[in-house]
C-alpha cells in the first residue's frame, strides 16, 4: 500500500518514524512518501518531501508573518498528493495544516488516518466537526481523548502512548561513560531542555541559566535541538555549562533533574524518570491571546493533564523567574518532593498502558 505521511514537528517525526517501522512489519508492500524529519528519512532510506524545520511556526505572530509560506506549502502538498496517488494519508498532529489536507484528500477518495490527535480538548474544539467529516480513523495516544471524542460522536481508538515504545527499547547507559564521551566533568547533571526554535531557545536559556550560580555542585547541560546548529549554542557554553546535540534521552537518563520547556519533552522527561520543572514563557501578546482561546485547563504540561493533578511544578510567564526556579529546583534535587514525584511518574506509566502503540496503530491502519 502507498502511504503519504505528514508530520510537522520533531515529536511527530519521532512517532511517525516508529509507525513507519510498524507499517513495514505489518505490510510488506508498504511504500512511503512523507513530510517529516531525519528519523523518518532513516526508516524510509530517502529524505522527506519537506523537512519539519521548514514548517514549524510557533505563536500567533510568527504564523501571521509566515502565512504566505504556509499557504504555498499547503498548495504544494495537495499537488504532490495528486501526483503520487497514495491509497492512505496518515496525518500526525499538526492540525492547522493537516486538517486542510484531510479535507482535500477525502474529497478525492483517499483514506484518511489521523494518528496523534490535535489538542482539541484544549482549544478549537470546533475542529472535531472536520475530523468527523474528513477522517476515517482517529488513533489517539492519551487515555482521556477517547472519551472526549466519544462525547462528540467520534469512535476513536486509544492505542497507547508511543513514547512508551521508545523508552522500552533504550539500552542501559553508564553516566560516567556518557560524561567522558561528551566532554563533561564529573559533577551530577541538571539537564536543560529549552525547546527547538531559535527565538524560544534564546528566551528560555537566559532564564534557566540564571540559577546556575546557586547550584555550583552541579553542571548544567543543554540538550541541543537537531534543527539548530552547534554554533548557535556556543555563546551559552562555559566551564560549568555544556551542550550535547541529538542525545536528549541519554542526557536525561544521566541527569539528576531537568528544567523543561512545556511540550512533549515534559512527558518524555517523566517517562525517563527524571524529576523536572516545567517552564513556559511567551510574548505578552501571544500569551494574552492564548488565554482567551484556550479552554479552561488547569495545567499546561502533558504530565499534569494526563494525571489530572499537579505532579510537576509549572512555572508560567511571570512565575518563571530566578527566585522560583531556585526554590523548585532545590526541592526536586533532594527530599520528599523528589520522592513523591518519582512515585507519581510510576502511576503515570501505568495510566498510559504498556508499550506497543505503534504496532496497534499499524494493525488498525493496515487491517481496518
């Protein structure tokens, strides 16, 4: 079968690449054409039609400034689908783009699969109507999403979270070997995950690194994003601030704690059993707009949303400051709060189910 897959960001590239592996196992005749990243390219053996780093625009202002490029990409994608003639279209999150492509493909008789739901339970709930019209199978990875869709008349399949597959396949790691191989010193590590977009990373690293003088017994290590060159990070590096690229999971597994920009990374960090503080700050305009369009959610991190309670501390906007970071980081490095958080992470893993999400999704896609 010919599968056309669209993933518009790094997390989508990861999950789509594992889905592609599962599809190849389930369908020996599988052919792929895709928008995504290096991980998908590794599975396919050839590069994407477009790389996600050329598609990722974050925030209302950035989207507005790049609207012409976004519309050109949509038109190009439609033409490419017509030319390649896939039997199945698989959409991975990335809703503003993918829902337009879903409508286009459905009108041309192409089977449409949506893997990894947009966060419609947070905002733009009205998009559920488009999913009802244009999506043949909805495959969700968060346990509460099945109930959300059922309430809107959509029979979604909960396949489990694909990050559990990723974590379960990791080989054991020796932290001392990791430090030596990456030019780190012998101190325990506090990992910094500041995001993947240049503007976001600059903003988050400035505040994250403001705490380093308060923790001289630790070394701070930045998890470099594959979308940014090594040279970008050099201005932040010194004797006690280091940088590793494309080794985020290994870095986390060797870390005592982490400061993490809100997003999929908050869940990844928890599943790797690393106590964390969730950090989020956007421009004042984007934040004020966001408050008015996002539904009344108690939390912004996936960990807390899934558990429906505060498992990890979220420092948002003005609360994200040096004083609060020092207080919260001290609390998760040693003591009762750290122990409670680790126990809560064990409950989180149980709630998400076992590994096998990619295989379950592939079976539904291939066999119906």
